[in-house]
């Protein structure tokens, strides 16, 4: 079975509030939606995070 094209998505998980900057995580997923689901599954629904993909961020809009 062929492996789907995975890409690296990065996130900053926010915990606690302003004095606590949070921590960085990396997720390998086929798209941003799957990355979001993986983060929610691992860190819990309602967790606040900034999720982005460097390739998408550098694309001209």
C-alpha cells in the first residue's frame, strides 16, 4: 500500500496563560485538518494552539 504524502506541521501549544509561553510540537500529517485532529487527540479537545505549515506560510496569497 503506498504511503500518503506526509508533511511537517508545527504548533505551539498554549498552557496556562500569558506568563507561560507554551511549548513547540511537530506533527506529520497529510493536511492541516488531519494535523489539527492529531493534536486534539493527543493534547485534548479545547487545547489552544497555533498550527501552521511552513510551506503554506511561504505561499503567496
